[in-house]
């Protein structure tokens, strides 16, 4: 399937790994895919991925077709200004996560502070608890990287890319796929954490792991998104 000269990139969310993309990538059938591993687990649950530094160093000036799950989209848009013509898909995503003045729908900063404190005691328990809420077990045979998990929580606490999302959405280069039963990013938070111009497609019974639980839903809407002229 043609993706119009865009470099396909996938970035997972907090306490996840690049393995979450395998079913979706199989349905999309794209070549030359770049999977970024943010490094929350060691060793990586899946070979064939790149670390963030390597990805950013080699990103160049080619427009990307980036799919980010949850924190993944926030991370992508926080790193740099991407080349004109780049297109973005956010799955269970948001422009800001932590509550702040003018954004009461976000998660209380105290929750993130408690999680960060918990990482210093037992990072595995914190990751396992979060993944259990998402319906995912922790991969076997790996250890948690507490420092990198903490960096992710810091980004969730402070990151805000709503203005960037608005710019991208106004150019019709942003698609958001959201779950009506998401326990991490509930509908009210989704609606308030993204610009009004953004296209949101809802999966009414979907939770926080749409790339894993609703693969065909994600694949179909991504294909439809990139088939539209911009």
C-alpha cells in the first residue's frame, strides 16, 4: 500500500514496548517501518527496533507517517519540529496528560508523583500495576529500567503539545483513535486534551490498548486517513 513517500514510524506508550505494534504492522503491510523502543524494559521485548537517540539522529528531513500510542505521540511531538508534510496518528493519545490550570480533565499531578516515588522502591510493581489496568502482563524475562520509566512520567507530568497538535490538525495531518472505555485516558480527558480541529474516531468499547485489542479498527482508519488527499 502506498504511503505517499512518508517514512513510517511507530512509538509505543509508557511501560510498553515495540512489541505492541506487531499485529497492526502485519495488517498494514508497510515496508521500511521504524519502531522506536523508548527503553522501559531490558532487554528489549522485540528485536528490530531503534533507541530514541538513534532514531532522532537519523530522522533527517524526510516527512514521516508517525503512529504514537498514548505517551508515544506526546513524545514524538516533544522532540522536534517535524518536516512539512508529516502526518500523525495518535492512538489512545493526548496533547497533555497532567492536570493544570485550564485543563482540569487531566490526571492529578499527585498520582504521577506517587508513581515516581514508587519507582524508587520497586519499579516492576509500578509497571505491573499500570499494565494490569491496561489489560497487559509484564513481558517475561525482562527487568524494568526505573530511570527511563521516571523520564516518561516526567514527560507525562510536564509535557504539553496541544499547540503543535492544533497546527497539524488544521492541515488535516492528524488522526486520533480513542476508546470509549479507556481507563487511562477517558473520553472527557481525550476531548479536552486535543484541539477542537482534530479528527477523533471512537471505538465505543475500546480500552487503552487499541493497537492490541482492536487491530482491524486501527488499521482500517489509518489506511483511510492516508488515502485522503491533503
